């Protein structure tokens, strides 16, 4: 999948992003993230999504080195922590720290983890993100947990609009309006928590759909997000689940799309800054 930025003078930054990857949220036990990344890379994953707030960027970097996989063959996404999104200089400082922790010369995709709480910080923070892009420290920049109004506000100050908006998205939280707003500014949707943090995997309707398809309920939910055109990053630290999640890409859910769409109930499984001012 291609993500891109363009400027008013026609300059463009274009970067290819794997549409499927491993999320490493809540992998805080020592060695857990590293082991998960090694299992994912061995299984054939080419995209790992981490964040400064997860406190495991260093383990992602260690896994990449130990795996022997070429840096150019793995797409790394990380995020500027919300508490650090307070100014231009802070963005530069913490981008450099993420580069150090990941032990890499560049980050493929760098996201603002959530809209800065102080609205006065939003423009200088994004200016810092743009500087990181122009310096080649990062190949693409974007946002996470931004609502439609946050995205619209960016039009007044951004020289490069975000290439990605990472949001919670799954069969129970399909967010058509926010997906449309994201696409309207030229960004791709990245779906985190495609399994609603596991809260809904015992949904009887989902289980019936999975039985008809001959796959697991988790595979149905993951493939739905992927089928909707979202970059999809399910989290698991168990090797067998990591492989199972990747195998969801081979499941044909076309006959069940209407039934899966009917699972929508506006369920938010975790953090949701998209509705904040």
C-alpha cells in the first residue's frame, strides 16, 4: 500500500507500507516484545508498530538486529508520546530518542500518538514532525486517535497533511465517518485493536460467522479490517497466535461481509481521544 505527502509546491514524499503488521501494545514484561517480534519476523511479518509510550522500542530494535533481517525489509512505525507533544523542539528531541532506542537510522512512519491536549501546541508539534520528515529521520508522518475535527483543523497549518490516521477500528467499531474524513485529507486508516482487545471474541454472532467460514473468530475480525482497506496491526505475543493472525489474510470473508457489518455497536474497547476538543 502506498502512503504519501504532497506540498503546495508539488514536492512529494511517497513510501510503501505493508498493509498488515504486528502491534506490540501492552508488551511490558522484559523480553516479551522482543520474543514476539522475533516470532513475527520469522513468520513473515514485515511491519512492526510500537510507540514510545509502550516502553519497548529498544526490544523492537534488538529483535530486528538479532533476526538478521535487513532493515530495508522491515517497516517500523512508532509514535510521539502525548506528554512529549508540547512543542517543536520536544518533537525533535524525542524523535531522536526513538531512533536511538530502535537502533536505526530512520523510522518508516512517525505518528503523533494523540491530539496534543493544549490546542496551542498542535501547530508547533506538527511543524516539528514536518522537520523530521524533511531531514530524512522519518520516511512518513501521521497521527493517531485524531477525530474528524482534529484533521480538519490541520488544513490551516500543515504543509504536509498526515499520511496515516491510526484509530481503533473493528467489526464492533467501524467508524465510517472518521474513515471518510481520514481519506478526505489523503491519509490511510490504520486499524489498531482489530480484536477489540479480545473483549468481543466470544460474541455469539461472530462465532457463527467463523464456523461458517471455517476459521477462528479472531481471523474474521482481522480480515474484516484488512478488507475495508485499513492497515491492520493485531497484537499478540504468542507465536501460535502471531501465525494465526497472519493466516487471516488467506480467509475469504466476502460471503459474510453483510453479517460482519451488522456487528457494529459503537463499542470502544480502550482509549478514545477522537472526541476530545
